[in-house]
C-alpha cells in the first residue's frame, strides 16, 4: 500500500504557489497567475492585503488565544459589528463553514423543541445544495454527492427541488427548518429566483418554520451586498458565514435572531478555537473593509463589467453555454469537461474553480480586482478558447 502522506481526498493541480499579492498569485519560478478562484471565494480582499497583514501582525504580537471561559474583547467587538450590519441579534464564532451550518441547525432544533414542537426535528434542503463535509452537513447536501462507503448518513434531511410547489409538498409536520443557499456555489452558481425566496419566507412565517440561509460562499460581499439575500429583500432567521469573512484566516460565523436563538444556553454549543483573538480581529478588519465607502458598489460594478465580457465570449465561442451569477460570484457552463477546462486555464495563468456541479466553471475573483486585471484574465480565457 502506498497511501499519500496527505489523506487522498483531494486531487490537486500540480502548481506550487509561493506568494500572492492582490489579485495575483506567483509560483516558485515567479510566473504570475490571475486569481479568479480566490481559494474558492475565501481571499475576498486578495492576497497580502495591507490592512489584514497589519491586523494579524499586531494581534499576533499581543495575544493569539484565550478560552471562551473568559471574555474575548476582539470577539465582542466583531459580534457587535456583525449585529449592527445584519438581520441578526446574536452570533456564534466557529472555524469553518460546516461548523457554522451545524451551529445553525442546533439553534433550529432548540427553537422547535423549546416552543413545544418536538416532532419538528427534520431539515428541508435542496437539490444541488452544498453545506459542508461533517456527517450532518453531508446529509444536508445534494443526494448525488453521497459516497456509499460512508453509509449510513444521518437521516435528518429531506432534499427537494428548489421550487415552491416541492417545498409545499415536503413540509410535513416534521420540518423545523429550511436550509438554503441564496446562490448555490458548488451546485453550479445557481441563483435562486427572487419570488421563490420571498415565497419561502412567507411559507416559513405561516408555519413557524425557521428559514436558514447558507451564505458561506455568497456572503462577505461576494455578490455586491454583504449578504446575497439583500438583493431579494427577505431576511432569514439564521445565517451561516465563513470563507470570505476570514479573508483566509479560518473563521465561520453563525448569525441568528433573538427569536430563533432564544433557547440556546450554556453548554449547548461551543468551540475551543471559536472567537479566537487572531480570527476575530482579522474577521473584524475584513468586515470593516467590506463596509468602507464604495467597496460593495465597486464589487457590483466590477461584477457587471466581468459578466458582460464573459457574455461576449459566450456569443463568440459556443463551448460556453451560459453565463450565470451575481456580482463577482460568476460561472460559465461549458460544453466540455469543466475540471479539465479549469486545469488548462491554470497552466495558462488563469485560476478558476472547476470542481463544480452542472459542468460549470466558477469565476470568483477577489473583490478588489481591477478592470485591468479582469481584462487580463478574460484575455487568457479568450486565447484558450481561440
Ligand atoms: N456551505 C457552502 C455554501 C459552501 O460553499 C461550503 C464550502 N464550499 C460550506 C458550506 C462548507 O464550508 P467549509 O469547507 O469551510 O466547512
């Protein structure tokens, strides 16, 4: 047996990056790559952003870790900032997207049990969904992502087509929470219809079911709003954030309203690293940068600029079947193997995300990308298609 020293659960493209700056990554030979990947929507402020580097250095010299058995001022400040700028009344700090989703599912369970609806222990999720890799979040994912070698999964989820008819059919007395990505990322940059999201909200209100948005990928400014659901004008009861909110520092956040979280109490959840001074000082710096004047407007403008350019390419090259997405969360559906497509682009100096369902290549530049960098990336794509 010759198992690799890294557990063989990934199949990495063989490029070794040694450093990054803004929207560029550099390999060992100093060749530069235009980063339209952002570590799968993580490096939202690009690489080596001066404000983040400075925050990390300053905090790193003061204090890395203290336990939640004491107050953590950086976590308190960050929580306050998130609450002031979202629907939420309270937040929990975790270390990844999956953990943020897990926390929200616990909040929902506690709410339904606490309000006496003990039969409402099931979770409604959607075809194409991706919520993580823990056993429970795996069970919430699109069914075809299951590996039979991991059976049995936790049987707490019902997975349906994202349409209001299917949801109406599925909400038996047992559903306590509806978990949905406003824009599916891994599922193929699928933007949920505005009316569907609004109808979901109404249905949840009428039936006292909690609405839980997974904004792990579409949050943190990616779509030109802090949270993707702001485009639609509906608010969730619970929301998960991760990826971009840490800008590369492992950080997950679960946000909730007071009503949803009212039954959570000491010992019902926790995390040794959650709220860590390094993570929460960096997270707060990311949030402040996202909230700085014109930042989100620029994301929207750059997103439109890039999407228009991609549409022009789609007209010229029929291998691109469709251009999808909002802000800088974009995808092209291709008529060829998407993973191979993204790999070839990587070798040519453009990084995109090929590991995506529905034969889509995700295009997720850092939110600080300039028009010039977009032009450069699009030119590499054009050369490849020509
Ligand atoms: N939810 C969504 C929407 C995601 O895209 C991901 C990661 N791709 C997760 C949850 C899981 O996040 P993590 O890998 O940090 O656990």
